[in-house]
């Protein structure tokens, strides 16, 4: 393995460099760290349907099966870098022998839910439960937006039920982790799982996932788990509140691309910290605060529901389809828009105006 960090411990690199540098070391030789956790939360974005079963299989075996099925061209692969990540992990002593099992992937349009999780056995004493963030489905993004006006989403219940169902196969120590919504779900599952599992938790890693309202932060179990919670924030992590260890990470990207963990800098065995909150994160929170002060919860909910239904009625169900609009889908969108009520179109126009005002407000007050 190449070792770009062997002479300069403090040079900043990506998780790909880390895999090349540290991949030949087992967890016995170098203990599991936050970069390893970040890698596993990215790995769980891979579409592993009909590959990972309830029977434990090594990551290397799973990877071979994945490529034998030609899944690298699967439309459900969220980012092309995920394929590179899998290939590197398959080649490393550090990751290739990890045991994977109990993969779940739920897409439910009726209940507006997108949920996926995976159990990874790090060794004979420690289990890692990875919760996937938002994938390419519009229903996944809709569920995220529902957090703006709902105190509960279907994935909350699925995350807790999934973790509870693992009780008999979890080892003595358990780590929960996830990126974006996945990190948010990891925190939630840890808070509301049964005591037998909660007592096994040694760490919960939230990689740029949102926080919670005050009522969650004041729960007794939140105070109990607070010492083992970590939120690593780039953009989304600044939404809502956190009352535990909060780390601003350093990214090579600009603006909202900082949410992409492939742009995060790592140094030796830690994710590189930043001394400054990103301007884009400040802008996001200012704009959201302004919008919520000008629009009612009911208006926000109605807007999100209307736009979502417009997309579905236009046969748009994924972000990829939205990014590659053809004439047929554009025509369908226009037709769907024209079928909205006057009240709906007026609300959309109002929201656009308020959004522009929010941006101007931020620029004047930054």
C-alpha cells in the first residue's frame, strides 16, 4: 500500500488516501476511529438488495457478488465514488474481512418513507450499525422535508424497530453511525432503543445530520448518552439543535458541496477540524430562520406536499430523473402546475418571493 502520510502526519487527505495509507492495518494493530466510522456510513449507501442477507458474509465476498451482478451500473448507486470506495475496501486488510448482515432497504411511497440500515460486525466484541442517509428517491427527500413540520417521521420508528430486532446478534459493544439523515436516525435510534441495547452503546456518530427540537434534548436518556454522542457538521449539521459534542469539519469543497463526505479532509486518524463555521452553513440557517418567521407551518407543509405531488404525477420519482428532464416530463410538469388551484399557485409564488427576501436579508445582515 502507498503511504502518503508516513512522513507527514499532519498533511490533509481524503478517505481514499486514508484507505491506501491505513488499509493494511487491522483493527488490532490500529484501533477503530472516527474515519473508519465515516467510511462505513458512506459504504451503506451502496444498493445491497439481494446481496447482504441475515447470514454473515465478509465485505470482500459481498463486493465480489456486487460486481458479478454488474451493480456498478445500477441507477441506485448514489455517487460514482461509492464504487471506488467499495473496490478499495475490498483490497484492505482493515475492511475486507468485516462481516455484514441484516441489510434492510425500505421505500414506501404511501407512508413517505425511505429507510435503510446494515449491521457490520467489526470483531467478536464490537458491532457497528450503519444507517443510510437520503438516497436518490424523491420520497427520501420528501421525508427529510417533512421534518420541517412533523415531530415524527416513519424512519424514526423503523430505525428503533430495526435496532431492537438486532438484540440477539449484537456484540457486547455497539456503535451507531450515519451520514445526513442517517446520522440523525442513529441518534434517534440510540435514544429510543430498549435499555438492553442502549447499555451496550459506546459511541454514536452523526456525520452532518440535523439535530433535534428542545423536547428531545431534554429527555433523561439524552443526558445519559450525551458523553458518547458526536456530531460532525459541515452544512446540514447546523440545522436544528445539538446539545452534545459538536465538531466543525474541514472540507475542500465550497458551499453545499461540503455535505459530500468525499470532500472531507482527514489527518492521521481523525477528521480534520475547522476553526470557522462555513459561510454557507450560516447562510442556510439564516434563510431557514427567515422563512419560518414569514410562513406558517401549514403553509410550508402545503407547499412541500404540492410540489412533491406535481413531481410524482409527472412520473418523476428520483433525483436523477429530475436532473435529466426530457420534453415529456417537462410537459407533464407544466400540466400538473396548471391543474393546481389558485390558492396553491399563490402559495408557491409567495414562497418564491419570501425565499428571495430571505437571501437578501442574509446578505444585508452577514
